[in-house]
C-alpha cells in the first residue's frame, strides 16, 4: 500500500512560488578567503589601521559577495523598475498616473536626477517598463497580481543582471507605490497600519487619510492570506516591487553585491527577508529616506544606511549616490601605496 505522504499520485502539485523558495535555499554565502585577502592588503596601506572607517568595511563587503580580491567596480549598473497601480483610483497620490510614462520619457532623454548621478559616477543605467499601461489590481478589493504573474515578474527582474555587472543598484518609479509599500510593511511587521504610511509625493492631510484608509482596507480584504511573504507580495505589491525582489535574488545567486534605494525599494527587500532572514546579506542600504518610517524598516532588516541626506525621490537616486562612495572606497584600497612602496615607516610594535 502506498504511503499517502510520499505517494506521487497524492502529493500536492508544485505551486508557482516553489521555484522562488528553491532559489532562496540555493543562495551562496560570503567568500571569507576574499575578505581575508582584503584585510591583509588593508593592513599594509599607508594609513593607521581603521582610519578610513566604514570605507574599509565596504571593500570587504564587495569582496565577500563578488567572491574575489581585490573586488572590482568596472561594470556598476543602476536599474529602475517602473510599474502602475490600481490603488491610485483611491486618491492616494498627489500626481496622476500619467506621470509614470512622462517620467520614463524623461529618463530616456537624460533629464532625471538619476541620469545626472549615474553620469557623475560612471554608473550604467537601465529602465524597465513593467506594463505601465496595465495597472495592477486595486489592492483594496483584489490581489495586485496572481501567483503566476508575480513569479513571472520576479523572473523579469532577474533578467536585469543577465548582461553582467559587478555591483547592482535598484530603484523604482510608480505613482501610488508608497501606499503599496506601506501595505507591505504593515502586513509583514504588523501594528497600526497608519504607522507605516507617509506623505509620498507630497499629499495633503486628506490625501494622507486616504492612503491610511487604503492600506487598512487592503489588509482587511486580504486577511487570512498574509502569512506567506510571497503571498503578501502578490496580493499587496506591484510589478516594480516584484521585479526588484527578483533582481535582488538573482544578484545573490550570481555573486553580485546590491545597493538598495529608499522606502519603496526596501519593501521588495523586506519580502525576501521575511522569506529568509539571510536573503539580504549581500545588500547594502544606500541611504535612509525621509519618507515614512524607512529608518525603522532598515533597523528591522539589520541594514545600516550609508547616507542620510533627507532624500525621498526614489528612482534609485540614493542608491546611485551610495555607489559613488563605493567607487571611492575601492579606489582607496586598490590605488593607495603600501608602507613598503612609499618608504613610510609603519607603526612601532608595542
């Protein structure tokens, strides 16, 4: 008689999310040998030990997740994922949905802030249009996406790193997506939904109330289906958030360090962290946003932001600025002379 637990005739069919769960199980860890090699060189450079502060640990982080020493910064890439949201019909944004397409045109023409940041620091830049003309479901009354569409969108995000890069910055564009991010945080972390809601693009008091009401309605509508982080992503997320989650995961599998942008981009990271607390070990928080409770979210995820500039633009602007610091940190590590090369006396032994 067949065992009903193992009998293939009675075993449950694999679901769309099983492939994602299997990839999470396959994530590699850091390369400790590469970190040791970075530390050994750092000890010979013409400076007091630890005098470059966090710049030194950033180089170690790059080496650990690239799996090589010295690490490189030859093909850095910033990706902006753009999506549209059905929840905007609830009046949750100060700007109309038309801005989505207009901003993508602006990026294409080189007119965005992120264009200037990437040009200044020599960063590659790509924008991904995630069906901008097809808004996701209104999360107050329907899932944003079904499971298959969520996985397909994550797979699309994974393709962002297919061309090859040695450091990835991720960001987003999407009217209404601070409401979506707030809903994700509320579902993942609990507490008063209003706690997670900020002013986004600058809504007034009434607009903020509408955002809170939308998040409360979304949580109520999907109650009973929010125990699984991937279900949370499907029901309350958006295409750009699913794509960013896919890009973060693909980068881990390909040993590419990731710099995460602000409040919305961190929501994608939070989903992965809820699924596996080690899923963000290869990630750096580029900055702490002035939007909402981003600082609290980063603390919950164990991410210490590199910058605190009061930014809340999105479009990977904070990630791009942080990548400029990474470039400088690595230049110090690889370009500085050693004590022997410079003829500088080392610290006397105790």
